[in-house]
C-alpha cells in the first residue's frame, strides 16, 4: 500500500511541475506577442503621408513592403489643416514621411522641418523643374508656386518617381519590386494623361471655361486647354471678397457661361453667391457637379484613388460643359 501511495504522490508532483512549466511558457509567448507589430505588418516600412493622393501612390509603388498612414482624408482642406497630437505621434513613428510641399501644407511647415532633422522626410514636388510650375506672382495669387501639381498628370508622374527612388534608397533589398511597381503605375498615368487630353477636346472651344471656388485647377487648365477662373487664390486661406464675386458674376453673364463647379473640400458659400448674383441679372447658372480638388473621395470608392479622382473630374467637367 505504501508503494501505491508513493506512485500517486509522485504523479501529483509531476502534474504540478508540468502545469507550472506550461504557465511559464504561455507567459513568455504572451509577452513576445505584445512586443510584435500587428499581424501582416512585420518588416514593412512605416510611411506617413499628408494628402490622400500621395498615400495612393506610395501604396501603388510600395505594395506589400509598406504600411501607409495618411493624415488627411476625404473632404479635408490641406491649406488649413493643423496637425493634432495624434498626427504628430504618427509622424514620429514613421520611417519615411512624404508630403506635397510648395506650401500646400502651410500650417504644418514647422513640424515637417523638425521631422526632416530626425528621419527621411520628402516633398514629392522637389524633383519637378521649377520652370514648369505655375507661380503665384504671374497669376496674381498668394503663394510662390501653385502647389496643386497633381492636376498635371505629367507632374504627378515626377512625384511617383520621387516616391520610388526614396523607397529604393530606404529599402534596397526590394529595389526590383519598387522599380517594377512604379513602371506599371507610370504606364497607367501616361494612359490617363492621354485620356484626359482627348476628352477635353470634345468640349466645344467656346465652352472650355472652368469656374470653381478656389484656384486649384490651374495646371489642369494650362495642360489640357481650358480657361480656369476661381473666386479664391491658390490657397483657401484667402477669402473671396464682394468685388471677386461681382467680377466673376459679370464675366459669366457677359460670356453666357452656363455652369460652375463646387469642390468636395471647399465650402460652396461663395459659389452660391455668384449663382444668386447671376440670377438677379436674369442669367441662370447651374452647378456642373462636384469636383475633387485638394482631397480625393472616400476610401474604397472609385474617387478614392488618384486615377479614379481625375477621371471623375474630367467626366463631370466634360458632361457639364458639352
């Protein structure tokens, strides 16, 4: 009987020992899991961007090698955007920061300059020849250069190349992937550029007048052959005055322009004032549609990509002006 009791006692000790070991292993595994990055993000370059158009290009070129965090979503005006504490944390955690530059993110300049001292911080407009940019001085506007470079698809191809080169420098092991992805995307952009040019040509020449709330479409007009008029300057920080509204109204009435356009990221109050003023003079102005200027559409929609946004704008403009 003593022998049998000893066996039972020994088995209990063994079970207790195994239980302790298992608990210890689980604790270690749990601790390791806490320190790991979220599933699927291990080894990816952490990239933070300002505007959605840049986020889209980084995702197209970086694909599975990048984890992209964008600060400004649909309907957000980058000219007036102020970084929150949460945004600063996102910038701090990033390995690469991409922004537009040319003073688009005017209220974030100081923060971006500080980040540039700590980590790779790139303005995607930097590799565009300044001689090809619209200047504020020439157009009577309030910025040195027009920052809305994405409305000339050729300029946006240059921005894509800048993003590609930065990713390759940061992660040379995947240089071939970045090069291949960028090449495929650049081909799509070239096709888009040709498509836009052909569609604009279908608008009767006398009707090629694009009227918007702020001067975001200057590159679009210069590149594809439309006269662009706007109430506000290149930055929405400048407000349209009574004279601006009156002058634009008179031009539209005198030239029998039928449509004006609102923008997803700009309040329509000033445009409504123009419409009302024209109506008082017996001229009916229609809203030609909503355009995406400083921000893309909602994520997951066609307009939530750069190419989809440009196509939406062109189709909306062409349909209204023809």
